C-alpha cells in the first residue's frame, strides 16, 4: 500500500540490534512498574489513608479507586520510559510517524465524537433510568471532584496504554509483520493485559484493541486512539462502573467504533487531498 503510515513508522525500528531483547525488557519494565505501583498504593491505603480517613463516603471510595489507577499506571509509564531510555537503541517516536498529519486536536475531536456516540447508545439501549439514578447518587460537588480525577488519572492510564501498545509495540511488530497482522497481534496483547469478566466484555476489549490499532495505522499517530480510549474509559468509570457488557452493548459499541473508524479514514483522505492540492498549487521555480 503506497500510503501505509504504519510501515513508514516501522522503518525507524528496522535494523536495531537485539531488537527483541530490548522490546521484551522494556515491556517487562512496564509490567513491573504496574505491579510496583499497585503494591505501593495498597501499602499507602492500608497504613496512611485508612488512618487519616477511616470511613470515606461512597464517592470517597470511588475517588480512592481513581487514585489507585493513577498511581499504578503512573508508575508503569515511568518504568517504561526509564527502561526505554536506559536500554538505548533506536529513538523512534512514540506519538506519531513524521509523515503523519494528525495533531493533538484530533484527540479532542475523537473524544467528543465518542461521547456523542456513547450518549446515543445510552438512549438506544434505554439506560436513562439507570444513568439518572447514578447521577443522583452524589451531590454536584462530589461529581465535579470525581470528573476532574477521572480525566486526569484515567486519562493517564489510557494514554500510557496507547503509548505502549500502539506507539511502541505496534510499529515494532510491523517491522516483521504486515500491517494487518501487526494490528491483530497488538490487539491480542492488549486484550491479554485486560482480563474482563464475561465473553462479551472480553470480545469488546479485543475489538477496541483492533480499533485503536487500525486508527493508529491509518492516521500514523496515536492521538485519535488516545482520544477515544480516554473518553470511553472516563465515561465507563464515572457512569457505568461494574455494569456488565452483554450482546446488545457489544453490538452497539462495536458498530459505533466502526463509524468512528470511518471518520479516521475520511480525515486521512481529506488531509492527503489538501496536501496534494497545496503541492500542485505551488508556483514553479523561475528559470
């Protein structure tokens, strides 16, 4: 494919000595940081937080769970970045390939589109009563605190996963595999790191891994995937914690993700067309 941005991204990794060893050690550092972060927060919760705040309210317990996510994935991301620098090797980018025209604003637009799709899914599935009861469970001040924590800490979690699974692992896989196979393998690795209760929940996690990978492949950047990933996780944690995924939910979110990928492809083609027009309209050099 002449405009395969993922393969262009993979070019930066080609020829790296001991590439498999470096990649394995870096990913192991990410997993080790995750375990260390989770253990550290558990120790703080048991020896510090419980002493200072022995009986948190309902929203307080949810805030502590969000802090757990932030500490755990913050430690994982820090370990990943330190290991990547310490092990040296090719300094390929994590956010986008140089040829990509994707921008940070794409993450914001992607998030807004997914929030709109999620609202449509709630309406279509008739979940308004459950959503209303959830929103009435805490006062507005508590919700504002939870929303701020979720955007910051869940945003850190989702961004770290996109940097690791799409910005780092996906182009490395594309060095040895065709783009489609690289997306599939990275999606399976992503799903393996997210044990989900129930068949449909596991299938949805795997499908999102495919969607994030295809978006990165076609846009040449992790910014759109970051936007969808952050927005979906924030909405689920804030508005539907512990709600199981059934066949209807899987079909709705899988279909919405396909439409979202259509936007990615439209955006890629539009920018490529604009770029060609700019090149065509350039004045020819004077003889």
